[in-house]
């Protein structure tokens, strides 16, 4: 019992008088029920990592991670991140059940979260353009505005304190751009006032366009690095057929500093006959990066 604190006992209803065998049995059943509520891939990852399934109970942890990696067709590091993401969501579900929170309030520290993000990156025009449709929900009683940010390359000749209106940000529907701040040389933060206040259990859709005018040159990658939870991210990139990339990779849950690191784990992919890449991600972990990086011809 020394390894189970009061919070764990409260969540799983463990009596203080229970012996080790009783604690293990109740924990296993409780965790298995929670894991069954996760998406199939996360459920398998968590169940295997915690040795909840019969075929995983006799394995060492490293072997269980390898089993998850094999099932997901990923390397060990990616499998470990997948397990960590599943464990985080499982813990949030357990806490939500104990406190009586609704499923939409699984992330109590996030004022809003993205249920679906669809992004089109168009690179075969005079200036790169990015179109983004984002659907958001909130656990709050009412949400009137939200803050978004975009990471961008340092412009040529940039000096601290100078303002560069690049990329141009236009809200096409769903709200109004109220403030824009060049937070640093590589980070633009902007506030959006929603067209209508967003209330709990409802969704709101935003349609935004970003366009580079030339002051900054778009880098050879595009990723989503969510500040708050994001359930689904679909990325479509159309490359210029006159200047196709030499290589294209998919990055799935890397630290931002690792996105352009050749040594970081990433999956080699290819464009179709139209010069397009389409890829999807589920259950994105906040502050990790998901997307596509490419090597351009010189």
C-alpha cells in the first residue's frame, strides 16, 4: 500500500485495509475499463504498457514498448510518445469520472480545444498561401475570444522591435481579428473575437488564411504544434510541379526543435501525381509538432 497514495485510492475506490493482491486486482480492472474507452490504437498502447492484457503481463517494459511499436509500425521513441499520450488521457478520464466532470471537460486547464483542424498549404502560387478550417469547443460556460499563434522564419534584415506584417492573416469566417503581435522574431500571436459566444458542449468553426508576401520566406516544413489539445489534424500540401521537393517526410509528435533534425525519427513519404501530400494525425499532444518537412531542390 505504500505505493498507492490517497489520490489513487480515491480515484479507484481502494479501501485502506486492502492487501496488495486486492489493490492489484481492483487497479487492473479499473484501468482496463478506462483503457477500453480510448481510441483503439491508444487503448492497445496503454493496455500493453501497463500489462493489462494477458499476453503482455510476462514481458519486461521494454518488450512491451517494442510490441506497441510493432503494432503501430513505428519506432520505439514514437511508440513511447504514443503510450505517454494515452496515459495522459487515461488519467484525465479517471479524474473526470471522480470529480463528475463531463467528457468535454477532460482538459480542465485548457480554456478551449480543437476538435478538428484541416489545413491546406498551397506552394504553387506566386506567394505561399495557407488555408485553415478549425473547429473548437470549450469547457467554459462562455468563450468570446481565443488566442492563436504561428511560428514563422526570421525576415531578412529584421531588427528587434520592428513590425513585419508577414504573413498576412485574414479571418474569412467565424470571427474577427482584433490584435496581432510580433511576439518575437519567429512567433506571431493574434487574438480572435468569435462571431458568437461559444458555450459548453457546442462547436464553433473558424476559417483563416495566411499569405506570405515576401518579407519572410516560408520554411521547408509545415507543422501543427498545438498549445491546447487537438483531436484531429488533416494536412494537405500542394507543391509546385516546376520545383518539386527532392524528399518529403512525415513528422509525428516531435519537439519543435527536432522538426528539421535529420537524426530525429520521421517517415519518408511521397507526393501524388498532382504534386500533393495528404496526411492525418489523431489525438495530438500539446506542445509537440505534427506535420510534413521536405528538402527543396537548390
